[in-house]
C-alpha cells in the first residue's frame, strides 16, 4: 500500500502562530499558560489557560465568514492556510476531488453557541442568529475549510476528545490509500469561554493553581490536574508518489502505523489498569512493522493528574519494559495547556519537528519526576536523532490512540 507522508504544517497555538514561532517557544520551554483574559475568570476555580496570543482574524478569515463561524473554526482556517503555504500546495491547481478534509473536534463552537443561547433566553428566538445551526457543531470547521478551498474529496470529522487529532490522521491515511491524493487533517479547539470552562471543570481534573508553573505538570510529583488550552495544528498529508511527483518542498515524515482501543469501562472514570492503552501502542507498532527497540522517543498524553499519569507510565512500561535502554518520553504540552483534539495533532507536529531539527523538547513544567523505571522523562530539550517517534493520546471517556511516525528516507 502507498505511504502517506506529511508535507505541510500549520500551527496556531498558545506557543505561537506559525511553525517557527511555535518551535522556538517549545524548545525554549517558554511558559505559555497565563490567567484567562477572554473573560473575567474570578468566579471559577480554574483561572489559568493556554490562550492563542495576538491572533489576527483579518489575516486569515474574511469578514463575511467570521460572523458565521466560531473561534475554533477561525483557528482551523488559519492553520489550514499555513499548512498549504508550508507545503506549497494549492488545491485549486488539481481536480477538486483530489483533496479531502478530515479534522477532529472535541468541543465544537461553544463560544458562538453560548452567545446565541444567551440571546435566546434574554431576547427571544428571533434574536438567535441563523448561523447558530452551522457554527457550533463538530463538523463546522471541516465544512468551512472544504468550502474555502473548494475541496470535494472524501471528508469528515473525528470526535474522540483528546485522541481525535491522531484518529483524524489515521483516517487521512485510509483516504489516501483508497486513492485520494491529499488530505488536510488534524484539529483545533477554542474551549476558553465560560460555558466551555464550566463543562471542563465537571471532570474534576482541571488544576486550580494560580501560578502557571504550578499548574499543568505531567509526570511530576506535584501534578494537580491540567490547565485547558486552545489552538492546535492542521497537517497536509499526501500520497508519497504524488508528493514526490509535484516536488513538494519538504517531506517531514511518514504516517507509518496506528492503533486504537477503547477501555469500555466508564463514561467518566478511568479504567483500573492500562492494558487497552498498551494494546493501542502495540497495534501501532505492529501496523508499522516495528518493535519497541525501534522507537527513539514517545510523545505522551501526559494528562497531568496523578492517577492518569500513573496509568500511562504503566502502559509505557508494559510496552517498552524489555528494551535494552530506557525510552525517552516527553509531554511539552505542560507549557501550553491541554488542547483536546488540537493537542494530539500538535504533538504530531512536534514529533516531526524533532525529526527535522534533531532536538526533542522536554516535559512541560517537570521539576520532580515521579518514579518511572525504564522511562527517561526528559526534563529539558535534548539533542537526539529521531528516526521513529510514537505519539500517544487519550480521550475523555476511554479512547486510546497511538501513532507511529517514521523519518522519510527519500
């Protein structure tokens, strides 16, 4: 079967807009979580979040589209534009059916929806915008990207919370293997609004810290939950032969393997053991035709809650415990917040950039690592050659996904 390769990266995140700005902040361990300023958070237990700074709406979204859409779709439109520019790919230069759009979403257009619900209750149904019906739902960004670029290939949306970014890329690979030339994939989120924050707080897993460095701390003894975040990444995925034929300026890596499972335990509480999470990783390795010894680094889910971190460590030890050397593990998202589906898509971009630059960012806010025999929890950016990377993600409710990226050999 043909290989699916990634030829363009579009990043809109608390760490910056565009790959250079994001990567400099990530490798430099820049703290990008701050007190929420999109509304007054003083009445909420959680007051910190990773917010996209200095987003210029007019640079990416036409006014006519802006009034019809939510902030999360603005981010998707911007990230898509950046990915297409990075990959020097113009969908209009090809048959419209040659390009598809498969994005992920975990929260949808909640800020738009909150505003319209407020209008309904305060002013009546005639005050509600007609665009409410198309702005809030999970497939809105996929639809807006497809319309803007007139892409008519196979498209869809994956809704599996934090695992969605990986699941969307796996679906992109399936679409390409069935004959489509290119797919825009990944995801963005914008869950920093009163309604969205309230929904997230019901999980009981948000940090109540007031200092950013004391908040989201994956794999740290002082872990106390995560801070929410917004943004994510859109990636241009192509059929390898067609990417080579059109002379794509860069091939960042190959989507080599994928595995997913579901705990099927409880809609809210985690499973008592990590067996199905470990199974997803093994499925991904088998799909890629690789062994645990072939993996150079793991980009972990890094939930930032002691019980979930312990389960992830157990899963990694189960999979990598027989290696000759400890497996390096990182979770840079501690510095930007947990971006739901956008976070796993962004970690794929991080892994590809590590391959490109020969440096792996450290775990965000890691000061006092928990015991993790056989795992090398990276406390700072580390120079290393990365040929194979595993990216893992879990979704609230029991979703487990694992993606294997391999360096492109040419």
